[in-house]
């Protein structure tokens, strides 16, 4: 599972990931190139982070 998140929704993304997967999430910052083409999973803003499992 992968979720993309902006600065505003990162707490919600982490909480939802744990609730759905029961695993500890890994949060990584997206590179500048990835940011350009990736939207937040919860709004239309540019994503800053990716939350995923191992």
C-alpha cells in the first residue's frame, strides 16, 4: 500500500495507514521530479510525502 500526502494531511495519512494495514509505516519525502506529477491522496495539492510499508 502506498499513500501520497501533502504537508497538511501527513498525520491523517499515517493514521489511516496504520489503521488499514496494522503495520508501522515508512514515510519518505518525494523528490522534486516526483512532486511535480503527484497529487495528495486526500486533496488536490501537490504531494510532499509517500507513506508505504517496507
